[in-house]
C-alpha cells in the first residue's frame, strides 16, 4: 500500500490459492509479505475462527499455523505463532510484516477450506503491536509478550484490549510475581485500566511486585512497556484471563433489604404520629373576624340605607311596667306589670331617646318625707342611659308614706307632686 486513501477500505484475504493446493506435491510453507509506509499500519483479523497464541500452557493442535514477524531495517519482532480456534480477533502492527503459513500433516487439505485470515491497512497506532482479545467465557486464555522466549526488544510497547461480556466478570492474573529485569535506561511498566469512567489505573515498575489476581467488571487494557535492560536478559511476561458469571453480592442484598425496612419503619412512624396528633387536637373554634365584609358583592343596591341612616333599630317607647314589673311588685306597687306580652312595633315616633325611669329607681336617692333636703338634680352619664338601684329593706319602709301619697293621686306628674310637698312643708 502506497496511498492510504486508496487501500484503507480494502480487505485482502490471506488464503492459499486453490491452484497451488491442486499440485501433486505436499505444501509445507506459504509466505505473504505486506509492505506499508511509515504512517500506515497493518491489521490482521480472523472474524470467524479467531486466533490462538501458541504458548507452553496452550499449544496449537491444528494441521497448520501462522508465524507473524514484524520487521524494520533496524529491528525484527517475532510477534508469535498462532493457529485458528482461539480468542484473538485482530492484531495491529506498526511495521512491515511477514506471515508464514506452515502445515503439519495431510489434514491441511481438508482444513484449508475454512481459512478466514484477512488483512487491511489502518492509520498509525502508538504501540508496536496491539491485540484485541474476546475470550470464550468457558475457557482460560493465556497471553504472552511477543518474541517469546527471548524477550521484548528495548523500548518496545505492547498492548492487549480484552473484551468482557456484560453478564460476566473477568479474572486477571500474572504467571510470576515480578518482571525479572533491571533497567539501565528508562523504566519498564505494566499498566492495567478498565475502560469505564472514573476507573483507576494500576501501575507497576520493574522493581515492584506485579498485581495480585483481580476481578475486572468492564473491558480493560493491559500494557507492557520495556526499558533498556542492564544485561542481556529481556522482558518476558505472561498473564491469563478467565470468566465467571456475575453473582449478586449477599452484602448488597442485605443492605437493600435493610434500607427498605428502615424506610417502611419511618413511614409507619410518621403515619402513627399524624393519627395521634389528629386525635389529641382540640375541636376547631370559630373566631369572629370584624374585618370581613358580610355583604354580598354586587348586591349593594338593594339596601340604600346603612345602620347609621336607618332608624328602624331605635325604640321610641319602653314600657316601665314591662321592664320593671318585678321591682314594682316587691315595692307593693299598684301597677300590675305585663310580663312576656308581645307588642308589635308600630314604627319610629320620634328622634328623642326613651324617657328615664321613675325617681324611686334612681341610684343613691332616698325619698323620705322627714328630710328637708331636695333630691339631687338629674344627671345622665355619657355611657349609661339607664341606672338601676337595688333597694334595701330599710329604704322600703322609709318610702312607705311616699308610696301612699302616690296612690292617692296619680293624675299629676311626679315632679309636680314633689314641688307641692316641698311647699307644704
């Protein structure tokens, strides 16, 4: 590929031509050489069969395998040996590569019909090599650094992207405790990070212990970066991945149940308190509000007069016999009071207030014929129109003569009688 715009959308099939397979001789090796400029990288995929990396714990048992080598004029990186039927979906490499197919036995003629190895050109990647792994949930996958067992070249960075199914948990572990190298220049690192927001990145240097086996709940990255070692010992690293179904934690279940119980208890308490308050509350009492307008809105035209202009509430005459009937009976009066007699209202007579009661019922007045003092003048208070006097028994005896005189002649007003009595004396 010379121009990325012309070849990046094309997918090339890496399979042995049928004409070669029909030759009367046995095929031992078939090689593809793929060349690309510096800013163009190469991607190898196996969509249906996937690839399995040949490791001591997981050897290839197929009738053929692929050896992939990434080479530059300066260095050569043996990516590894792979065979169909694994977990590696694709491999991206930054340099020119050579893919060699090797056969083992006569079974290749039958198995060659299912080849699905493909390649394409992709934009530039930062790492020397990147693996995308989608493991079988029921299998244990072993992955190791390229150029095994001689180790990674200096300053080479390799990454693995592991896909975790949504309903499962991945378990990641390393085959040894340390990297086993000492750096002369730079540092060697192992970085682990889940692909989720807020995830923490785990970092280990060459002089530190590698992480213990841990659970990974999301897709995650594993990156290995090499330094320039002190001696000829190079960095070799191997790790494994297993899967298990997600199980709901018992602690989470108990926490949820406890939280629901607390909420129910709080709700019941609030309901009980409200019911108790309703039972203990005093009945509602009406409060008179003097500022409320009791007239119907829009009906003011029916009543043209207010209470100040209307004289219907003024009583012209109040019958003394009806109001003071009981007192007259106690004083042996001759007037028989009319008690509980209904008198119809004939309408207002005048604007004058009702006439005051007789002198015998005024406060602090002693009507005695033996005294020469004149009764005090009539005075009305500002607030009391009527004043009642509770007579004592002694006053009733002293007023006996006056009552007899009143009985003799009632045709003359009370004031005139008093004046005549004064002249006689």
